[in-house]
């Protein structure tokens, strides 16, 4: 049998620089941006001189596995393109850090003031994505309409994240796309793998945490509409959480008279955001390109911590020591 192996293919300014790569890490997050870190050998000061990377230079990356789980199991995945935002050097090595968000775009760092009127969330997101020259991927059946919404000394990303969270949606930039998706829907997807105690190839011991603080059985939100001078109430009670017997009570001002406003859905979104990290875990295991943020795995053989978990952060690390994946997990919520 041909030996199992993996490699990472890195491109810089359109040139394959894989022969210089000593180690590589790709961090995939369900929140905001993905990033990579590449350590390059530079004993001859090739990278520190003529080919010194400039801010905004493009890196591309691809992970390949050969005969990985069995002979003939050959797979690869392209991770997309990233822009250099940090360079460090120690005479023999040069380290590049790059991110998926456009470096020279104002989307991440520039605070702005703007009023949006009679507009849907998807249109706001499309306008922000367009200014950053990013295609918008809107993976949600929920598309609320706002009578008025104000961006008040906020960056485009932080403002859009605030709107999305209030609707139970998540936002990230990956593969040169701005993606908005429904986390609750992702929780319903089938697991890509079962990680079982005593059988799966773990590095070290998985760690688990159950956080009972600030966990609630229900949510009640009161919205005050300054135009109509009326208060609207939204409520939601989580399934199988009655024994907690604590209600999250919030007051907010909501600028919309649209008939599509679902106040109960907003209460559901707030409760989900509050409760989603009650059960968490962190694991390190043999690397594989099936693991990415947003996908689900089953944990088995860990007693009370068994169940289906969503990957919130996934880090792929490749070096001479091998290929390791680190996962930060949260238990999938059922019913909301």
C-alpha cells in the first residue's frame, strides 16, 4: 500500500510556493472571517528581500490528502484566496498571516453613519457586499423589511452583524463572498462524522464544559415603536427547558411598521443566542478535509456530553509533525 500523506499547496502572486512552506494553519470560523498563517523557510533571505510580501498581496491555498483513510482515498479542497495583513521575520523564517476580508475595503474598519428606509435585510447586505466587491450569498428564508434602520458610528460589518443577530442569522466572509445564513437551520443538518471515545483518533483528551449561568427557559422582548407610540411584545419558550424556570426579559426600540415583523421570532433569536453555548467541547484529532465550521459531528461515549454538536471554529494545521484538526464545538439546539 502506498503510504498515507497530505500536503498543502500555497500560491503567492500566481506562483506555487509550496516548496518553501514549513507549516500551515487555516482557521475557519462561523463568525466573520477565515484566516491562514503560513511559515516560509528563508535561510537565503529570498522572502525578506526581493519577494517580500506587501499588505494586500493574494495568497491561495489548497489541502490535499492521498491514501488518507484507505488506499485510493485521494481528495483535495481549495480554501480560496486571502489577503496578507501581517508579516513577521526571524532571519531564517518568514510568517505570513492573511485574512478572507478585503484589506483595503472600508467594510471592516471604517465607522459610518447612514439611515436606511423601507428596505429589506438582503438589500442592505447586498449594498454593503457590493461596496466591498464581494458577492452576497443569502442563505435564509427570513428577509425582514425595515421601515427605518440607522447605522450609527458603526463599521459595515458590525452593523450588518447586529441586524443579522437580531433576526437569528449569522454572517461571515469566506471564499471572497459575504455569506448570511440561518444557524438554526444548520443545526438540523446530519453529522459529517461520529467522534467516539476509544475509537476515533484523538490527540490528547477532549475537554467539555457545561455552563449553567445565564441560561434561560424563555425570552420576552418588548419593542417600543416611537411612531405609533405602541409597545409590542414577543415571547418564546424553549422546548424541554421548563425546569430552568428563568425568563430573559429585554426591552428594545424597533423602527419598523412592516407586517412581516415577527416579534416572537425575535424573542426566539435572542434566546438562541443566549443559550447556544450551554454545552461546549474542544477536541484535537487526525486531520481531514471533511471538517469545516458550520458542519455537525456526533460525540459518542462521553456520557452526559454525548449528542450532536455544531463546529463553531475549525483549525487545520499541517507541518512536518503531521496534519491535525482542532475543533471548538457547541451542542446543537433542538426546536430553536
